[in-house]
């Protein structure tokens, strides 16, 4: 069992940067694959990024590739999402999710067993 709490969201302008944090308690993050998803109003939750620390793998949605970076600090049991060059279409609630490692289906929301309450990111034009 692991409990996740996201933080770092806020209101920024297009082109700005934000760093989201996801702190875990209960079990080490290194026991899981971790992903960020986001959900905009009226839309389904969509995959943003995935990290498997044990396998040294990261994956990104095409829409954020080259702008977002996922990383993990095992000493702090925290995963980060550095978001640069933000766009209005990045506006959403961002969720941190954790679950067992899956090689080819990491982008599926149903692969993850634990998630946090989310943090709001709003990007104005």
C-alpha cells in the first residue's frame, strides 16, 4: 500500500515552467512504476509520462515530449514532473499514479493501483 500526494500546481502564463512533486508514503517508490496523468474539464484522463526507476525507463506522451521531464529522488521518496514551455492546452488536474511495471501498457490508466488527489495546473495565454 502506498499513499500519494501531489503538489506544485498553480496558475502560470504560456511559456512558463512548473515543477510538480508527488510524495509517497508507505512503501518506497522504487517498488513501483510511476506515471503522471492529467484530466482537463470535460475530457478523459490522459497519459503524460511514466518512469520505472528499477529499469531506468521513461516514456512521454507526444504532446509533452521535449518539454516535460519525469524524475525520481529515492532518498526523498518523491517523483517530479518538470514542465517547461507550458501551453494553455496543458491546463488540467495532474495526477500521480503508481503500480507494477508494465513494458507496453504503461499509458493505460487501469495499469495503476494507487493515485493521489491531484494538483491543478492552469496555463493562461
